[in-house]
């Protein structure tokens, strides 16, 4: 299975580090996030990667070259011209991913111990085009699922704003974990072009399609702020 790692973002919450470096190279206990996540996915047998780059993308390329791609096959989806966000970045990387096989997407700035094999097995069993890893944890935004763990809405916890596919019948509110398993059929379903969030597409597609959540209870840390680096260093040695 191939994995797309989103490493293009500007990482503004990690300033001042990201004034001069890409957030994917921020270190936790001396090891860059990108290296940690490549090795994490390698532990599940994944050795083919696509990595999108934009902000100080040359530093990521140099880092990979210096480490001989960590023994993996790595293709670069170069968004130097324009940062396309997650949805636009996925479409831009289509030529690397649209080959009939399911693939994984992961954000470079999260650290987790989700069992990828269990996620993939669940995804293949339910035969969806998208399966989202989610967990019951604090988050300012939640996804809403019915009893069958089918996506039915989105909730802004602070403002109370909701986007629903149907009346909220006691939906489960779960936080997206930044890991999803995708079938390339998604490329025929996405309507937006240019710069957009893949979550916006999921929230449109939930009206007509089944998108399932995969619930995990593994640790997950969004290493997006300096204080979360400190938290991550307690758990990821």
C-alpha cells in the first residue's frame, strides 16, 4: 500500500521554528516528525510514499536525500507554486495514487500509535471509498456519526455550529485523527478544484455516500504548537 503524507503546510502555530523550516522537520526528542511517521508506517509494511511539499520544500527533499529515503520509494508532489490544502493536494497528487489500489493519507504533524493494519482491514471489509480514523478526545471540531459509524455531520464544539446530512438523532461526536484510508474511486467523486480542504468534500459527499469512521483509542498528538511538542516528548521517545 502507498501512503500520501501531507507535509506542505506552513505550520504557523509552530513559529518561530517554521519561519525558517517546514513543520514536518520539527523534532520530537531529536527526531523529525517526518522521519517518525515514515518509520511508523514502515512498521506496518508500507514502503511506497508520496510526500507533498510547499513551505521550505527544498529542505524536505534534502533531508530525504541525506537519509537515502529511509530505504523507501518516495515520490514528491511539489506544490511550490501554490499551497493547495488537503483536498487540492490530494487531487494534485492523483498521478501518483490513481492506480486502482487503496492508499493511506496521513498528516505529517501528528504522532499516533493507531493500528494501521486494523484500519486497512476495516476499510476493505466495508468497501467504502473513504474511511476516517477517529477517536473520542477533546477537539474544537468533531465529526458526527450514526450508530453504524457512517458520517452524518460536523460540529464546531465552541460555537455550536453544525452541518448535518439529516436530523441529529443523538449522533456520536468523534475527533478526526488525520489518518484516512482511501480508494481511488474518490477522484471521480470530488467536485472541487484548486485549493480546498478534503473535509469539505467529505461533508458534501456524506449526503449521498457512505463514509465510515474507524474508532481507535490509541494515543494521538497534533504536534502543531510548541506546547504539544513538549506533550509529545513524554510519549514518543
